[in-house]
């Protein structure tokens, strides 16, 4: 008993020593990971100034992503097969690059960059349709799902079991009875309503996977979410963009807030790229192996159109921030105009510099974001990045009709990015993301027309007006900015 009392007394007097070693160990780990300096400093400050709580926050949100390495090792055979296929298609890719270079000159380097990094092949002979809001996407998606004959592959960050979600699930169940193979990947955080019903849908024939399930043993990876929104039907039709499966995206009066978003419907050989990446995500989420054989990859002679399409994929285990790098490359090649839409603007230093250089060199740069966001802290952090852009001539519009959730970039009216990528550090470095990159003047013209319509619902910021906002408001923006590396 005396020993126990002595031990308790010793712990009360010297408890700080093991805690100090834990703190030093975590801080040394952060420093040796060679992260971005701003993020390193931010995490060290969190650890130091939030005792105990800071360690918990770091454990949940701050650790580097680990699972990708084990996935690559586990599926090395499949990746070797993909690399072998990549070598076989090189002559065709070289031909396609010559066609693209003749069409759009230096902008074609974006396609070449993604091909040489083994992210996406260069595809021609596609047809792409721009879809504005859920009002245009959902009818097209429902029609494609009802017409499925071989398979349906869905991958969504948010899949709600509301009106549109229930209708889609009913179609999937019906298609199972018709012999159509159904595979559905849902993010476990964004689509948490499925936690208790996954087994039920599996029993009904809908193969469903929870992407990176959130539980106590996986908290270290819980900050890394699958933000992609992809639908693939029969290997020749696909949907990509910012629109999740939720009634919120359908402006039918159910929700008071108007929701502005953008997606695309893609038909043609570009769908093969999406199919391969879905297959890899399926394996990553520990789904049962299936072979990408007949019926999954499009090899027909059907003429879909002449649009060029490629994709930028990135995730926390990527060798580089490929979505950001593709955007930077495109911005650097702009000659006339850049039109960017994003709901969240926490840019990297590289993106800020690229936009400033473009505006200073005579390119008309226009950035649109919500006047009122859905995250108070993120919104004010975003505002703190605008003054340097305004000083260099970037036109910034705050959308006022509702919430603009579109993630699009139009370059010179020739090439467009349409996908799931916000212009923020989370999309660039933390989430699993995708951008469809389309070369077509008609599609870009419609995208630019929509930008003009949205501009009519927006207010244009002026440098003078922005600098003269209340001191408290500007101070709060700066305070929120301190959290930017962690958002």
C-alpha cells in the first residue's frame, strides 16, 4: 500500500516528464515529415497551445496518409499490368497529342503532362454535355441508369437517401433483377446514413463499399475523404462534376437556398479512363476483385464526337498534387481569359502567384465565389486571400443568388476544367479528387455564357471598397487565415 502511495506521489510530482517526451516526439515527427512550412508551423502551434487536445486533434486530422502505400504494395501486380498497357498505347497517344497541339497549341501541354505522369490517357472522339444544377444532371443520370444493360458503377462523396437518392436506389435494385452488375462506393463520412444499411443493400444484390470507414482504429485516416462524384454506365457513358446525390442540388423548392453547380455527361473513349480509376478505387476500398474485361472497356468504332478529354486525379498518397499542377500549367498558358468558379478559396502560394502573373500579363482573370459560404471560418479565411489578387487586377465576384458550389475553370474559351476540386488546400492535398479536362470551343462557350449569367447575380469587388471594410471584419479574416493550412 505504501508503494502505491509512493508511486502516486511520484507521478503527481513528475507527470510532466512523460508528457514532455510525448510532445517532443510528436513535434519531431511533424518536423521530419518535411511538410509545407506553413502547415508545419500551424500544427506545432496547435500542439503547444492546446495541451492534450492538440495531440488528439493531430492524431485525428494531422497525420500523413498511410494506407496508400499498403494498397500499392498489395495491388502491385494489377499496377504492373496497367503500366504495360500504358506502354502499348504510346504510339496512339503520340498521334492524339499531335492533333491536340494543332488545335490548341501550348494548352495541349496539360494533356501531355497528365499522360506522362500516368494519370490519364489522351482521348479524342468523345461527346461532352454541360449540365447545370441538379435540374439538368438528375434527369440525364436517371435516364442513363434506366438504360443500363451490363453494369453501373457509382462513386459519390454524398449519397443521401432522400427523394432523388431513393429513386436511384430503386433503379439499382430493379437493375439487379435484370442481371446488371451494380457497384457503389460511398464515402463513409459524407454518406454516413448508409452505415447501418450497407449489409441490407448487399443482400439485395447492390455491391456497396464504405470508403475509408470512420471508426476508432481508423481515426488517423479519417481526415482523408473521397470527394469524387462519378457515375459510369455500361462503359460508354459517365457523369463527373460537383453534384452529389442529394435533393439539395435540385432547386425545386424543397430547400430555400438556391444551389448553383455544374457537372458533365461524357460519352466515348474517355470513359475508359474513369473505369480504370473506379476499378482502382474499388480495390483500394477492399472490394472483391473483378476483371476489366469485355463489357467494361469501350472498344467500339462508334463515333461519339471529336472532343478531347483527359482527367486529373489526385489523392493524399499521390506523388504530387496533380490537380493543382494541371491547373497551374493551364493558367500559365492562358493568353486571353481565365474564368474560375469555386465555393472555397484557400489557395496555395503557387496558385495565388499564377493568378497574379496571368492578370499582370494582360489575361482577363475572373474569380467567382459565394458571397455567403456554408462554413463561417472557411469563408472568412477565403476573404483574407483576395486583397493581393485585387491589387494585381483580378476581378473577384461574390455570388449572391444562393450558394455557388461549381468547381470550374475556363481557359481562353478553348479548354475547361469541370470536376470536384475546390481551389483550396484540402482539395489539392488531402481529399481524393477528380477534374474532367475538356477541349471544345462550343462547350467552353456555354460554360462562359453560364459564367456571364452568374455574374449578373453577383457583386464585383473593388480594391478600394475591400480595403475599407471594418477593421473588426478584416481582423477576423486574418485570424481565420491562421487556420488555413489546417482547413
